[in-house]
């Protein structure tokens, strides 16, 4: 099974950047890193994904280390609506997705 | 463009019964995956269907089965329900057989087994 390691919880002040780390030391060369988030009792929502280059979209930025064994999701200006569980996963080809328990991000007013 | 929908929203069953959950994929998507999410846990992969064929399965017993229809909607069937089957069941649609594309999740069906 594909496995990632994330801190179980983090706090972030509203308006500040939230930096969520993830270790994925067993990732293979053709596997992408994906980030999803899940707001209480809803289905997970796709945020961003990348292979080896840093990526940015309207929601977040993804920084992947050169050895691809870890990554950081950056929410540049966290709001209360960003309070959620954030999942880092990797998958590619025929490897199916495995979610861990994620990081519970609490944005504090 | 409609998103992924699931029905019913909530369901209560008793041990030993059978249940069918339904999922309508996002327009243009031909792959559907089903997940089980127990309270406080991340979603666990049950199986995936691509163009009506199962093309991947997680560590779930055969009493968990599924179907994908020509319009790419899908069903998850669970026989002989057990108490531990109580969970949120999520379906996710995507495009393509390989896991390179983001998945779009439905809101889930909350199943309670008494």
C-alpha cells in the first residue's frame, strides 16, 4: 500500500500562511503527489497535484523536494473556511489511491 | 456540468441485511472508485471500475461488490452486513484507467448497521 506520513494536527492563525508537510519516501518515479481536503462530513475535495516541479493554483501551492520524498502544501492566506482534514497521497499508473488519517488543520481567528 | 451525486444520504440497516448504494459520476468521467471511511479515519479504497470492468480492488471481502453501468453511474452492494460496516461510503469519479487524474468525490452515504 502507498503510505504517507503527516502530522495529525496543526493550528494556523487566520490570514497567515499554513504550511502542511508530508513525507512520502516510498514514492516511485511515475507517481504523482496529490492533496485533498475534507471538511467535516463532506466528500474530499481535490486541491492540487504534482510530479516533481512546484505547482500553484488558485487554492494552494505545492512544493516538492528534489528527491521527491517529501512535499509541503501551502495555503498562502488561511481563512476559517480552510479548517479541514488535509490528505497527502500519491498514486500513478495502476497503483490505487491510499489515504492515511491526514492532518487536521484548525484555523484560529 | 453536474458533480458527483450519491444516494441515499443516510441509511440504517440491521446485521445480516443487504444494501445497495448508488453513485452518479461527473459528466465525461468513465472511472468510478468507491471508498469506505470509518469515523476518524481516512477513506479506504474498496474498488474501482473503468468502462464497466473492475480494474482494482482493495482489501475488502467479496461481500462488497459493485457495478458500473454504460452511462458510468455505479452501485456498491454489500451483503451480510456487519456492525463494522457502519461508515461513510464515498464514490469518486475521474477520467481514464490510470491513476493520474484527480478524483471528484460525492458527498457520501452514511450507513449505520445496528
